[in-house]
């Protein structure tokens, strides 16, 4: 399973999203100081009812908790768009 699939599986299991997009943006950061250790840059868009009533910081913490140790082993940077179903545009 590649990194995108692992990120997708972790977010799916933890947040049961109605919409989940995971993009590997690592190629745009080749040579970047943080990318030299092999970890990647990713963009995620997660639409989940689990975010209802949560402020943006709490939503981001939920995403970070879902990917867990991948932040130490596979992910250098993670751009997060976290919304509830009524918020998605």
C-alpha cells in the first residue's frame, strides 16, 4: 500500500468521511529541505459529520490523530481542508 492509500485508509477509518481527497504534492517540493528525508507533502480534503461543532484547530487535530505516526515516518507537510457536509462548497 502506498502512502496516499495509507493516508486515505487512516482517514476513512477514523472520520467516516462523505468526501475524501488525498493528493501527493511531493513532486512540487523536490529538493526542499524537509523532503530530503523521504517524507512527502500531501493535501487532504475531508468532509465528515465528525467535524460538527468543532473549530478548525480541533478538526486539524483530528486529522493529525488519524494519520498518527505517519507524520513522523511518511508525511513532512499536510495541507488540510476539513469541513462538515453542510459546509462543503
